[in-house]
C-alpha cells in the first residue's frame, strides 16, 4: 500500500514489537540478510573506521563489519534487540535510540549502515539528512528500505477473502528514489522474493522479525482458524513455495 504523506509511527509500540521478536530474530531474518548482502555488494568499505549500524537489530551485520576491522557501534530503538547483540559480542559499543533523533555528533562517523530500518521512520528525507550530517567529509552511507508494493500476496489473499489486509503503508519507490538521489545518493529499486512451505510460515516470518507491527494498530478480528485454513487456497505460489514479495529501495554514497 502506497502513501507519500508522513507516516505516524508509535515508536514505543514498535520497540516493544521488536523486543518480543529479539530472541528468535536471527532464526527468521534470512530476508534481512539477503537485502543486506545486496546492499553490501555496493560498499567498498575496506579501510577500517568508525562505523554505526543504524537499526542494528540483533547485530548480524555489526558482527560482519567488526570482523572486517571496523570499530562498530550497534544502534537500535529496541533494548531487547541490543541485548541480543550484546550477548553475541556484535559490536564495540551499543547505543539505544531513535533514528529520527540521531544522537551522533556531526562529522563523527566514517561509515553509516542502515539495512531495513528507515521504513519505521516518519520522515525519510529528514532522517537520511540526519545520518548524513554525522558523516566525516569522506564518510560513506548505505541504506535500504521498504517501498510500496511490498507484500502484495497478503493484500491479494485478504481481499479475496473479503478482509482488509494487515499491512503498513509505505512511500512509493519513485518518491524514495527521487529523495535519495536529491540527497546525493546513488539509488535503485529491486524486488526480493521469499518462499515458504506454507502461508502460516510466511506470516510467522513477519512476526518473527518484528515486522508484524502495524502503524494503524492491531486489527480486530484478524481471522479465526477457519480463515487461516483458507489461506493456502488463495496464496500465490510457484514451484519453490508460497511467495512473499518485497520492493526494496537501496541507496549508497556516490
């Protein structure tokens, strides 16, 4: 679902959703890793420096960058996620905070990595500008975020069953690309298709990474057992399984 109006995000509820997902996050986070690996392919970040993983989650990419010799700060809204990152020795430093109130000093960061966190911010442009302000003169930024057109399978199935789909509104890829380019980034869009053995596995994957949080709040009467039994009859699938499609916008410093 698309919207270019500012999205109102309940940050407390969001942090709680990701906190509940923290312990099982890595088990379900193959999608995040796939997106991050595509973003990483465009980052030539070999010279060690001060790196902030903005929206670090449980610290998968923090651990990668630390292994590359960077001094890594894991930054996340969720204390539960940061606790998981600490337990896995993911970073050198850990900071809890909001991307939209980015606390790092101007020109203090060499590398800024934000994989699939910006979709939880109300104002994409303003948030990216804050991240850019923290970079040194030669600093580099890499971001990825969800765009409208993500999770069409859920929208399609729920519509076929006469219900309103429980998915968030995201900005259009066109507006995100235009904003990123106007801020000096090289930006592009790509779909990522995930496959699952059942519709419930697909839905569990969203819950397992905390992404079942809805900006509009929980829906009443999402569906009982009979409703969920009907999902397999309507859910799009191919020879690899039941699909979930995401539209991703990527951006890296030029």
